[in-house]
C-alpha cells in the first residue's frame, strides 16, 4: 500500500523542489529561476509527491494551448522512494492531465543509459523514435526521444459539433471544431415575452419551433458547412423549461436519426462553464463559477469540467434575473429588467437606500453561506416605493434603481469571493445573461483584484444562453472518449450540475 500522496505543485514548494532537483540531477540541475518559471507558467502543469511532510518527488508537463503535442519536462524521485512505484504514479498523473488538455501525443527525453526509466516508459506505451547524440553533458550520454500517441475517439479529436440550446427563451445553434468557434446564432423570443412582462413557457416553446430551422440554416451558412459536414450533435436536455427543452431535444434527435450522427445530451449550466474554452483554449481548473441568469443563480466549484462539478449554492427563491424583472415592473420599466435597471441607475446613488442583502447575516451564513435569496429584496423595494407613493413623495428613480442593483451585485460578488477564498481557488468565472450588468462586472473586477483572484468573463454573446457552449461541451466529451447518448434521454427541468451528460 502506497504511503505517498500526489497534488498539484504550488509556488511555495519551490525550495523543496530545488533541494530534490539538486539531489537527483547534481550535474545538470535546473536553476532556481528556471524552476520558478516552470512552476508558474500558464502552459505547464507540475505535481509534487509527499510522504508525510517530506517532498519525495515531482514531475512537470508542458502543453501550449492550440498545440496537439505535450512534453514531459522533468520527473524526479527521491532515492529513498525508488522502486516503490512513485515514478509510475507521477507519470500517470501527467498523462491524465495531458488527456484533459486534449493532447494527441506526448514526448519525453531519457538518458540512453537509464534502463530503469526506459522500462517504465515502455510499460506506459511510449516508443523510442529518435536518438540525440551526446545530449546529456558533461557525461557525453545520448538521449532517447520517446513518444506516446493517445487513442482518439472514432469520430476524431477535431470533431465538428453542432450544439442546440433551447432551455428558456433563446433558440441557440452553435458549431465548433474542437476548441474553435465556427458559428453562434441566437434567435430570441424576448420581444414576444415582453408583452407579458416575463417568460411564458408555452410562448417560448412555440417560438423555438418557429425559429429552429432558420437558426440552424443560418448557423450552417455562417460556418460555410452543410449538415453532412457535422460529426456530432449536442443538445441541452436540462435544466430549463420542460416544453422549451423538448423542442430542442426533438430537433436534435431528428437530425441524429436522419444523418446517422451521434448525439450528446448535455447540461445547460455546465455548458456555461465550458464556454471559456472557446476563448482560452482550455478551462483552467479548479475554478469557482458564478452563473447568473433569469432562471438560475448558481455557485459552482469546478475541479474538472467533465468529472467533478459541485453545486456550492443556488437561489432558494427568485433568481437574480427574476428580481431584476420584477423590480423593473415596479419602476414602470420594460422587460427584460436587467438592461432597463442598468439604464435607470445612471446617475443614481447606490448608497441612497440601504436595501437588504439576503442570506448574508451571520445566522444565515451558517446554513446558507453560498445560497442566494432575492425575494425579500424585491419585497423591500416594493414596500419602499409604496410608502413613497402613499406619502406623495417625488422620489429619485435612479437612486432606487442604483440602490437595488447594488444590493444584488453585492450579494452575488461577496458570496463568489467567499467561495474562492474558502476553497483556496484563485480564479472566478462569470456566466449567464445577467453578467451583461455593468455594475456586476465592475464590482467583480474590483474585489477579485483586491483578493488576488483571476477573473474570467467570456464575451457577452457567449455568456447568454447559446448553442456554442453546448457544442463546446459536446466536443469536450468526444475528445475525452465518452460514448454518445442513446435516443432514450428526455427533458430534465431540474437536471443537477453533477450530471454533465445524460445517457
């Protein structure tokens, strides 16, 4: 039974890593500056192994976004640990990460006189493809260049995936090739919903039916493709409005049956997280994700996009977007409320009225540290306006809008920052339509900077519900070698974030 543990390396490991580096590679050890750069670089992934408090091994991988190849940079095992399987475990960890980063092949160099290491690499599937004469100096020893090719799915790692999203009131069709966006077309029924002051499920479903073919045709034209050029189809099957989801699912299944293309049923909320891949080439994890829309307010801890997504908290009543819509109606503003509140707040004083911050009192934080509640805030605004009207006061609508908006974004950002600090996660990703709110982006930027947290905000057309995020999640499943979904899945309005794909 192994007594060592492996974790991702941190900057604070540098001193102990250098001690082991000197112990293992006295003649050609890296400098402290080189090792420091390696540990911090965005294109590298380093792990360390501990036995008790002692660092007994480390290994590093390099994978540049957009490049199919990865390289084993180094691997070191303390002499006291050799022969106990630690080297193999370190290599397996790097190979697993290379797969997650969608490498098609991985390379390494090993001394020609190191038979033990060569046997390890051969056992993991590496092959000797070249020799570099007298590479290791001053020992004048040749280097073997070894390569491992990863198995790809039958579809291929650069699959063209068409994504369909119909979870609410926007019909989205997106097309991606691997991690590259080819098309993203959205048709919204917002104008129709505006007559009713909010989303009416039956109207949304009918609008999806009417918009599906034109949106699909436009996306294919934008990508300069026909349906025959598509390798796979991905579709949202939850969470969302049941009737709306059924329209997208029906369209996706029909396309799958008609073309023979495999289908992947995926989670709408996890799609919002995966969309960052289209801009960065890879999703850096772990990350905290704050998803804010008309129907969802969720706080997620994403350790691995496809395998480990944890729901930390969510709204227990109104979502943030719903609160914006309802307060907009109170102030005689149009639907949707988010943009209208933003406009109305211009010139307003966000400190004019101290509206309540739901679930932020000490007694609430014990059980609802990461949950949200905006129903009480909406009621507080309504009461305030009613009292002012009853008194005949000519109140400043800009102050009310700005104060309400500040209360919402204060809670959202405070809980997201708390999640980052509590879980020692140095990055925060925002997603959902409400991210278009100017004050939310501004406050998140300020507080992330103050706490040393990296903030990721995808382009606004990728934050709202869209087919590109669904296609991207489908592509990630394909590149991970996942089997397609059957045609037996259905709409799941309350699909949990822990279920990335439905079978």
